């Protein structure tokens, strides 16, 4: 993950408007993924929402230090989970103005 250029098979990949990232990934540390994303142009401007079960203040601080746009703790209740997902959609896609990287919109 050290290369800061998008190249090879990914050079024409679509850049997302928003990323939901869990810190608890199976084979890689979520904070390392965040560091990688925020070190790469054009990914630097893509908002990253850390959406994780952790309540660990060190992990939350580290997420913000590595330029997470926000940190949301996953609820255990399905209805609360659905409300949070709706809130994310409302804020990031209807209220906030996003930089649409690499697209003509």
C-alpha cells in the first residue's frame, strides 16, 4: 500500500463519493486502510465514515487523526442501525456538498 499513484488495473476505476469503513476487518487493520486512502490522490477528498462496533477512545482518536470524516458507533438494534443509515444518506447525499472526483456531474 505504499504506492501513492492509482495505476495498473485500477487507473480507470470509479472513485466513490463516500466510503463506509469498519475498523475491524478480517485481514487488514482498518486504520491502515484509512491511512492508505488519505495518502492517495484523488482519494484524499473522499469522505470516509468510520462505522465500527468499537467504543475504544484510542481507536476513535486515531481514526480522526488519520482524517476520518466522522466516527459512528454501530448500534446493536436493527431499527437504530436503519435510522443511522438513513441519517448518513440524508446528510452526505442530500445536505452536504461532495467533491465528485473524476466525474462530470
